[in-house]
C-alpha cells in the first residue's frame, strides 16, 4: 500500500485495518465538522479520502462497455490499478492521456473527473463533469457527479442545488447523495423538502443493520436539526420518531457516544417547548442505553461521561430550575481549581438565603437529577430538614470573608449588599462626605503575591499602579 493511500486513513483518523462501519463513522463525524458551506476544501479532502478507501466504489454504480481497442483496454487497466493503489496523480495523468487519444470514450472522461477530485483539483473536476454531461444530459450518474463536484467546490446554491434537484428527479437515492442534497436544501432554506427526502431515505430500509449505524445516526441527527424550522405539531412527530427509533436500535449503539451526544444536544434544544413531555422521552432513551452497557466493559466509562454531559445539558435547559441552582450546578460540575473553595462557599450562602423558595426545585432535582442531588446533599439535606441554619451560615461567612478580598465575581455580596456592609464594616457616606472610610478587607503586605493573580509581588504590581 503506497503512502498516498495511507494518508487517506490518516485524514479520516482511522487505522488501516478499520472496518467499513468504523470508516463510515469517522467520515460522517468529520463531514459534520467540515461542512461544504463552512470548509469546502476540508470537505473535499475528507470525501476524497473516504471514496478512496470506501468499499462502495462509484465505478460499480455505472455500466460502461469494455473498450474494443487493445491500447484503450491496456490504459484502462493501468488507471484502475492506480486507483486501487491510491496513486491518483498517476491516474490523473493516465486519464488525461486517455481522453486525448479516445475523446469519445465516456468512461475515461468519468474517471478523469474522479481523478481530479482525488487530487484536489475541484475547478478542473467541475469543468470535466460539465463536459461529460453535455454528451448525455439525462444520464443520472453524470448529473450526480456534477452535483457532487459543485458542492465540493462550495457552490451550494444555484448550480449545486439545481444539479442535485435534477439528479434526484432522475432517480439517484444513495445515502451519501441524499445527505449531500439535504445540506444543499438546508442552505437554501428549503427545510420541508430536506425533511421529506431524509424521511424517504430512512423509510427505504425496513430494518437497519449494525454496520449501517453511522448513516442511521446521521439521518436522525439531520431530522432533529431540521425540525427546528417546522410547525410545532410536525416537530412533536419528528421528536417522537427519533426517540422511538433510538430505543428500537439501542442494542447497536454502545460504541457511538460521540454521535449520540450531538444527537441528544439537538433533541434537548427542541425541549424548550413542552419540556416535561419531551425530556421524559430523553430520560427513557438514556435508561435504555444504560441497560446495554456492561459495567466491566471499556465503553462503560464512556457512557458515564456521556450520561453526565447529557444530564448536565438537560438540567441547564430545564425551565423548572431557577438560575441560582443552575449556577450551583456549574460550580460543582465545572469547578475552577483556583476558585473552587470560594465559589462553593459563595453559592452555599446564596442557597441558604433562598432556602424557602427552593423546596420545589430540590424535589425536581431529587427525582430527575439524582447524581446532582447527591452532590448537594450535605447542604440540601439540612435545608430540607427545616432546621436553624444560623451556625452553618456563620461558619460559611467566616470562610467567605477571608477569601472574598482575593476573588472577583462573587454573587453573595452582590445579591445581599447589607451582608457586605455588616461583614466589612463599610461606612455608608454621602458623595461629598469627607469623613475617613473604613478599610475593606485585610491590608495586603508589600511582599505578598498581588491579589490580581499576576504572580508578581504586590509592591511590583498593583501597589505601584495605585501610588503611581
């Protein structure tokens, strides 16, 4: 296997012995990150690598007659050998020579288009595809090839969409093309048509096999993503369809947490309307996934990370939970090591002050987000017990007063300025009052680290600026 061919595996981020399903999985992940609208060059490179090592060879989709000329037969054999070995530069030179010698042989023109694309010559590929189509304007495979060339060139509107429309009308229905076509339709805001062709593709298979899961998940993702632009009744139908199909094929999905994460995030965004009903379906999907994960398998670790990420996103999207507890969630799940002690003390003081308002929210967290409830248990248990929290608050205040002068962004003093006055002994004066003010916080020594976090001594940093 030559280096050009090996580079294709590197482009997709898979090993040389990767299975067709693994190759598809990597391909769909990358084309989502490098869409033809945002990164046509990256998209073209990824597609070229995928087509080069994919088991689905486009040559098998066309039926060309065998050349009768012995030299044409010889050069065709060399072109196909170069393609199989991944030497597309040699293939391109051979195709150009073949087209020059046999200008009426459509097969050589078609192979030249593919060679141009594989070598990154998207402009030449477009011109070659347009020339080939002129010889047979209604050949569906020629139209498909031109549509692909336009999209890879970044021409998603006008020419690209028109070519996709024609290829579809002529009967092109393979998965890659439909996904490409749906992207062109979405770019042109033809959302209903994009949904229709994706559903038609999905329903064309009575049962999806394990090796089809990359396409299966990509179609479901696009259905959920496109449903943002539909009426609410249609959105409900599509949301339910996606959740139902996920549970139907859940036994195949233990190795697809990256793809599932993107799909679930899209579905959570759809939960803004009718959150309770839709989130209930998502909780059911998570439960179904959890049942197929063997605790001793490697994927169990990935599932736990995936589950935590999805539940965190659901929690932050839940309209039944107020801003204060969402802030607490961020403090506990995304702690900044430098600020962790201060942030937790800050949020705990805020929760104590608001304790009477939080009982309904704690009940929701207990039922739907038990992992987070467990993290809050040391404090929430005392709040729910309804006891006197004076001693707990006093202890937290001692910590807070000691740390607060060194940190910014605390919520407690912002929400309860009277506590700041009480804690620091700040004299409240009028603007023209010339009476001395009480120092706020402990005096910082000249040789201590500067509280701004620069790493310099106080005398060499902020003190120098203050004394100018």
